[in-house]
C-alpha cells in the first residue's frame, strides 16, 4: 500500500514537472513571436537597435535628440519621396509588414491619428519580407489607409534605421529631430500624447 502511494506521488510529481516545463516553453515561444526580427538571407539580424551612436545631439543618429537619417523610397504609386521632403512638418515614421499582427492592430489607430492631426505618416513596409507583392495594396484597401505607404524593397532603410522588432515608430519634429522612438505597437492615445509634445 505504501509502495503504491509513493509511486503515485512520484508519477504525479513527474507529470507536474513535464506539464510545468511545457507551459513555460509555450510562454517563451509566445514572447519570442511578439518580436519580429529582420534578418538577411543568411539568417543574421540586420542590426542591433541598441548599438551606441557616435556624435552629439546635433548629429544624425537614431536616438531622441538626433537628426533622423534621410532616405529615399518609392510610394505604392511609384513616386520617389525623401524624408527630407517633409522638413518643416511633424512626421511619424513607422516600419511595418502585412504579416505582423501588432502592425495590423496598430493601423486603425494610425489612420485615426492621421485624420485627427496634421502629422505626416510615412509607413515603410518591409516589402522584401512580404510573401506576395499584392499584399500591401490589398492591406491598404482593407484598412482604408490614406497616409503615405513606402516600399523598402531591399530592407536598405530598415538596415539604416537598425530596425529589429516591428512595428517600430520614430516621431520626428518639424526640424527633422527625433522626438521619440517606440518599439512595438502604439495606441491612439500615446500617439496624440507624444505628438502634442513635439514642435
């Protein structure tokens, strides 16, 4: 009788350990899936976002107080635009892809933000990560997006901006200086709150 109880206790403990391990493993997998990493063809991340930046507040860089690096990309309509074209206006620069669930969740708030303010939204799609080139225009139609969608066809700008998780957003003031950088999805209230602090 005692032997049976001891075996039952041991089996129960073993079962609990296996169950606990499986649950923790699932949780860590879900946590990893929340962060989308941009990699090159060999599987190496394009850049680490927390590499130190050289220079001072007046130089080009990727942190608050730095001048945002200029770039040139095509719109969905094939027009070429530069970030510097929007100097004098407040800009939200957002890196995203259609396959990214947090990006999809953020888009309705970005559209409302665009409609309710005079912010310029440049939504840079990581086009070389899309499974089909039709995904982006279909996504734009589905969400009724009226702001500028740019195509980063070779991840050159994502590399330049050291984008690792997406979505990532940079709020850039009218002088071209980064006011704020947000890793992950933003909601409407946060967008408005940070926008109102910008010049």
